[in-house]
C-alpha cells in the first residue's frame, strides 16, 4: 500500500486540531505537528496547543519538544520531521500532519526552494535599517520591492521580512517569484485538507479564542518567559503584544484587541498560502465525516 501523509492545514482557529485527531483515530495513527510555535514547552496558552485530554487521545510529535532557547526554523523542522515520518511509516500506512505553518509543511511535503545567500553588505544594510528606522521601514521597503510577499508574509516578524528582502536584493528578483515552484520529492503520497469557514465566522472564532487566552493567563505565561523576549521564538503574535502591555505601553484590553487584530491578519495570509494548492480538499464546518469519503 502507498504510504500517505494526510496534511491538515489552513488558518489559525479553523479547527485543525479536532480534524487531525478525528483522522488519526479513524486511521489508527499518529499526528506530527507542523506548528511553528507548539514546539516550545514554555508556551502553551498563546500557542493554542492541544489540551492534555486531546494529547492523550492520539500520540503527537513535535509538541513540547524544544525550549524557546532552541529556535527551530523551517529547514530544521523539515529534516527532523522527515526522519520522524520515516520511522512512523514503518508502523503505519497513513500519518497525519497538522499545522498552520505553510512553510514548515512545505519543508516536508515538497522541496525547499533554493534561495541565494545574502551578502554581508546587504544583511548589514537591512539590520541597520531595522535598528535605526524600525519595523515600519522594513515593511515599506518590502512593499516597494515585492508587493506580493508583502501581502503574504507575517508583517510583524522582522526576521522574516529581512530574509525576504535579503533574497530580493541579492538576486534582483522578487522573493515571491523564487518560491512556490517546489515539486514533491517525498516517497509518500501527500493529501492536503482543511476546514474553510466564512471570513466572519473565522474572525469570530479568533476573537473568542483570544479572549479565552487572556482569561486562562496569557499575561502570566508571557511574564514567565519575559527574560527571553528578544529571542526569535518569541517574535510572534500574542507574546509581542503582551510584552508591550507588561512594559506599560497600553492596558490589557488594548493588548487583547491587538492580538485579535494581528491574528486575523495572520489568518488572512495563511489562507493566501494554502489556497495556492489546487489539490487542497476544503471541507465545510460540520462536514468532518465527509473528509473520509473525499480522501478515499
């Protein structure tokens, strides 16, 4: 039988965890997380990890596997996940991969794009621009040089913006024209699935989840890792805003509003990423049982 990797992708708060667990139970298999933040054992509330009860239902891999002091990038994850999948496919014909980090999923389910290395001069120029003029200057330069990447990328993540600009300025070609041309080189069949909500419903789910995070103690969690706030692993929605609240820049109600807003912006970019796949099996909320027919 052909080994099959069932990918559950899509935007944050769409219900990926529930669908992945349903599929894993149906196929009696494990789940490999492809979430760029759920690796970190210190981060639970702000990363919307599966609950303890959910983790007990199905064996998950790459949940709480690293510390925030051990940054994991897409290439690192691709190497680690492929080794784990080779191990799991010796026991299972089907394995589920779940997460909203399209770059991390692509690092496993296809070839990583070969991108040019940036010269030290370009890297230094961009770092100086960031230091002297801040994130907005980087965002404006990216919008000028590569509007498509500007519309897709996490605009609150300076390292990702700098990397896109490094490639664009080094190659003389927009970053967006150099990625997305991957051809699968996996030894397994890949099936991509996701739950598609209306924009209004998805935004409502995001707002509700954000409120729940605040109630459950996101501020206390952010305080527990505040000493590491400059690390790449914490340059992410939810923690950046909470760190600024802790520093007295605005009240927690404003922090909550900003987290919800930035999460909605991120979800929009995730949808743009996953809609690139013409073979993506989108199902409507409540039709999870139909996914088994579609996969078959």
